[in-house]
C-alpha cells in the first residue's frame, strides 16, 4: 500500500522531539551539577578524587545535550540521517540504562526513578520506529519540493538523484 506521507509532523515525531529535548535538558543539568560540585569542593579546600574523569563526564554530557538539540533541529527538515543518529544514540543509552539497572539491583541500590532513564529512550526508539515517523522522514521537506517546483517552472534540468 502506497500511503501518502503526512504534510504535518505526526504526533509520534512531536512526542519524540519533546522527549529528546527533555533528555538534552537532563544531560546539560548533569554536566552543570558535576562541574558545580567540583567547584564547590575546591572552594572549600577539599580535593576531588578522579577530577579529570568527572570533568570529562561533565563535558561529555554537555556535548551529548548539544548533539541531541542539533539533531532535533534537523527533524523539522525531515533529515533521515538525524533520525538514525538519534535512534542509534537512544539504543546505546538503553543498553547502558539496562546495565545500570542490573548493577543497581545486584547491589541493592535500585531506585524506581532509574526506570525513567530506561523508559524515555525506549519511548523515543518506539516513536522513531513507527510507520508515521517513517513516512515523515521519507518525504522530502517543503523547501526541497519548492526548489524542485521552481526548477521545473524555470526549465532548469534536474540532476539525477
């Protein structure tokens, strides 16, 4: 069946964007809180064990937040590569989230809020694997359609794709 791709962003993709933005905010907050804790300890004259690793984690969190925000902007342009990058990122987060939950259960430190860190990436993966998301990313953006229409109108030959 050859269904016509939607012209408006489907609810699954909009929900996916909201979840990505929540993850980006959470990642930026984690980076900020780690750096803040390191600086607070330095202000009180305390040493910080493994400071280099902690700063690396903080800056990695900032980088992941920025990458998620940039990828989410490309969702509006219907860039399939942005969808695939976010999907791959979320699968990796799911793997590490599952590992974290397993370790927490094994050490009896499990907290129910840890499930949010596992459920949010799972929901993003589910939303990106839906048919409506596939149709959304399969259709070229309106900018590309306008350019193609202008080329046809002006008689400019299109290059083969």
